């Protein structure tokens, strides 16, 4: 555990946190766009979502403490998208 704390970076944690807010917002948008049969919007949301996911996965696989920021960012992204869309 001490190795994870020693290598922890708040800048990375915040970047992952905001990336996952956006990813979850895009995921909810993607689902809504598919339901409404808006192909271009669904395709764009999907492409952006997977691009951001790749960044997050690369960052938190080196240190599992970042998973906390992924989970909280994901929750906020879903909540926000349901309220706004």
C-alpha cells in the first residue's frame, strides 16, 4: 500500500476524475442517442467515450488508488447526464 501512496499524484487523480465524469456523461448520451435513433450523435459520443476511457485505463492501472476517482467521476457523470438530458 505504501508504494501506491508514494506514487500517487493529485494531478493524475483529478484528471482521471474529470475524464470519468465526461465518459459517464457520454455513455448516458450514447444510450439516449441510440434510443432516439440519432446515428451521428451516437457514433460521436461512442468514439469520444472510448478515447477518454483509454486514457483513464492507462493511468489507474499503475495505481489502484485512482479507481476511487474513476468511481466518483462515473457517478457524477451519470447523475449529471440524467438530470440534463
